[in-house]
């Protein structure tokens, strides 16, 4: 199976080209085969001596030129391959340096023997040509030619001498040719027969027969060649072989005639004639080659250059392919390894059928990257699943009101939700990495306990913060790595509510157990005053003071019992639409009469402010707050003699979502510690207070769905402000409810 590359590599990390050779390789192979065949044919022809004949030189030359042209094209293909390698090397492609190194090594290893072979061929060709045309060979050929001519003369029976003698005789009888042709013909026949010529002719320069003598078996007349005429015109006897009719022909110019030649023929043994002709042709070819020695050397040079060029190309191509076979797969492996290193596990190496260890390595690499890709995908999926779970858990923990904190073995916070940071008074992210006991020392006792084996029961931890305490219910759970998980809830309001419920029960019991005997005590004291005030004469003032004290204390206890009863039987609010401005003005008017020595004002009531609520309960809450504020101003006067100008201000604000009430005074103010506990029953800062005024107000505000806040007076002056907001409701929220009756005894 072939694995393809699936990712593109940037230019600076380009991978060595792994494209197949394709057409260039096929063209090189075909071209090399054709060039080698042409060179081989031409070289063999030269070595066989075909080049010694001038007719074959042109063909051999064309073969060699064609081979050289093809070799030039092959060189261009080879150079193109080298340029590609050089370009990849300059671009720092993966495996390019190794490729260049291998090409150099393989090229040198292949070129060395190629150069040796080329040098040997050049030396062989040069020596062969030199030997062919050496002085020794030339002397041998000329001697052989002399021997051949002598043998030819013997074979032809000294035909040349016979022809000259016959010519001399014919020169003497030249007049008979024109004066007595018959007699001249007889004389010619006698001359031919006496010298063993089969035929004899006297012809002119145009090869016309002037006289003839032919014996039985004669072939007949055929005109001599131009070369024969040329030789005869030089005064020599032209002797030629007639291969077709196995005879020798001789032509001799008759000097005594104006334009006449003696042309004779003599039969010869065909085998002997063939040997003489072959020898004569060889000598002729050698002499022709000797005259064309420069051209022959050029042919051998071309053959040498073509052969050497092909040998060098073959060696270079083999070295290049061998280097490419090793370097390119390694380059692809390097490029794919870089992709894997950069995180691309989709990288694959192109592999054909497995032929050697390099292919096996590529297959193993592809298998490895595929496994890594699968494993990474599984890890990513697992990580995404874990991340989704973590985000889900964080979302859940972030939305719960309980605080969750993870601790390591050293007590350092490893994780915390938003509620934990808020409960511990820290910002988001400010807990992680810090020791919990450094943030909240109150946890030290809890963390110094032995490591739990499982989840522990809830334990209470009280945190002291600016403005009061915070009650936490803490559970611990162990982790596998030795750490702990703390889960804690804010129990402050729950404990406060439990206190209120407990005090309600106490208030009911007190109202029931104390109020019943108060009436008889009061009636008895009043009866004693009426009946015995006139009868006691010894010390009437003391009697009067004692009875007055009894009645006053009974009245105080009665008022306290009434407050207990009022707190214990707070009625369910009866919601109705009311004008809060009118409620505020009425309340302030009544308190101005009660506290005539101080300034009690109301603000923000210049226009009606509508609100759905229980008008009586809201008025009671405002009454309690103004009364407490006025008593605080009086207490400050008693302690410090100030403020001489005491004041209490009730301020209303009509907001979009509700109505805000503020009662401001310049009295003693609230304590900084545990201020929030002042709204709990029976928690007070005054020596004679019952601690129920603010508790009743808080209960009324809570029943109306509002919020209450205790704060310092604005500005730098002492004093306090109680601020609560009652939300606005629609008219559909008004439901008639029956008021609960008082549970007095």
C-alpha cells in the first residue's frame, strides 16, 4: 500500500523531491541505448577496416555525429537532474546535503573507472591508427604491391610487353589499315593468335572499332573504360580485369596512328583473377585511406569521444540514481520526521513495494506515525472529555453556594471555587498556591487532626472577620494523592434563624409564665396603697416609696413581657396598597411628641410613594427604629454631654425596584464587631434594652421580602444609619390573610 504525504511543508523545511524520474528517465534510457548502438556500429565498422574505404567514411561519420547529438541531449537531462539537486541543496531541503554527498561519492566511484576506460580506448584507437599508417606498414604494402604487379604480369603472361610488341608491329603496318583493310585484318588476326590473344581490336579515341580479329569463343567487343584511355594516353599499357568474363583487357596507344589504340583480351583462371582483384582492391583502399589519413583519424577521434562520453554519462547516471535511491528516501524520512516533531502526525512517507531496508524503514515509520496519530487522537479525545468534565465540575462548583477547596499534602490550596473565595474573604484566583492556615488561621485546629480515612462529620469553624464572625460547617474528604477536599457552608444565617426560633419559644414561655402573676402583684400593690396608705403612721413615706417601686417595676416587667409577646406572635403581613410618604409622616409626628427635646425630621415625602405591603407593620418597624435612634442620642448626651443638637432623620427614596428607608442619627452608633448580630433577638448594646427592637424590624423586613443593613452615619460625625429596602410588588400579589391572634396567657 502506498502512503501519500498529507501535509504541506514550509519552504524553510522543504523535503527533498520524491517525484519519480518519469519521462526524463525513460528518455535518457532510450537515448542512451540508441547512442550506444550507433557508436557501436560505427566503431565496429572502423575496426573492421570499413573506414579505409572512402565510400564508408560518410556513413560512419553520420552515425557518430548522430550519437554525439543524442549524447548532448542526454547531458542536458543529466545536468537538469544535477541542477535540481543543487537547487534543493541551496534551499536547505531535507536530505539535500546527504543527497549531494552521495551523488559526489557515487559519481566519483563511477567516473574513475569510466575515465580509465575512456583513456584506454583513446590510447588503443591512437595506437591502432598509428600502426596502420606507420612506415613499416606502408613499406610492406608497397612491396606487396610490387609483388602483386609481378604476379599479375606472370599470371597474364607478360601481357603488357606482348601488347607493346604487337603495337610496334602495327605501327609499321599502319598504312594497310586504310589501303588494304582485308589484308590488315588478316595481319591483325595473325598477330593476336601468335601472342595468344582471344581478340584484338584497333579502335579510335571514341571507342569505334577500326579493325578487329576475334577467335572462336571470343566474348565480343565491349568498349574500354575512361581510366584505361587515360592510362594509354600517358604512353603506358592499361591492363584491367574483366571479372564478369574472367579475362584480362589491355589498351595501348598506337603512336604511328593519328587516333588509334590497340585493345586486346586474354582469358584467365577465374580463381586466380579473384585473388588478384582482391589484392589489387586492398592496395587501392590502403592507398586511398593513406590519402584520407586525417579524415580517418577524425573518425576514430569521434568514435573515441562518443564512446568516452557515453561511458561517462552511464557512470554519472548510475552514480546519480544510486545516490538518489539512498538519499531521497532518507530525505523523505527526515522531512516527515520534522513534520512529526512540529506536531503533524499525519505525515507519511511515500513507499512503493518493499525492496530493501530503507523501504522497510519507511514502512515502519508510517506505521509508527499512524499509531502515534491514533494515540494522540485518543489522548486528545480523553483530554477534551476530561476538560469538559472539569469545566462541568467547575461550573457546578461555581454555581453552588457551598465553598469547595482542594489541598495538597502540604496544606496548599490546589483548587477553589468562587463561593470558597467569597466565604474566606479572598478574590478569585487568590487562594491557589497559598497555605490555607496562612489565609484563615481558624482552620489550623481542623487541619492538625489526623488524616481522615473517609468523609468526616460536619465540624464548626468560626471565622473572625471585620464587622463580625462567620460560622462555617466544614467537612473533610481524603484524596488518593494524600490531599484533602474541604467542603464548607455558611451557617451564620441558619444559626441566627435557629436563635430567633429559640428566642421565640423562650418569649412565648416568658410571656406565659411571667405575665400571669404580674396582674395579681400589681393589683395587690395598688390595693395596699389604697387601703393602708392612711393607716400607716409610723413611716408612711417608706411605705409609699415601696409600693410605688413595686408598681413601677411591675409596669416595666409588663412592658418587657409585651415586647416578648409581640416578638413571639409576629402577625403575617396583610398586603395592601399604601402611601409610604403618609406612613412616614404619621410615624415621625408621633415620635416628635415623645421626644420633644430633639429634632426628628422626615425627607423624601413631598410626593406619594406607593407600595404594596402591611402598613401597620411597616409603621411599627419605623417606630422602633426612630425610638432606638432617639434613645441612642439620649444615651450619648448622658455619657458625653453631647450632642446638644441631637437629631433623627427618616429619609425615603423611590427606586425603580423598591422603596428605600433610612433612619439616620448622631447618637452612639453601632459597634464594629458583630454588628450583624444586633438584628438577632436579645442582642443589644444598651444595659436596659431587651434586644428585640431591631429583631422585630428585621422580621418585618424579611416578611416583606426586603433587605436590611446596619451602617455608620454618613460623613465624619458619629452616629448610625439603619437602611432597608422593600421591593415593589404587583397588585396580583395582594392576598387577604387573617392576622394571627396573640398567644398570651
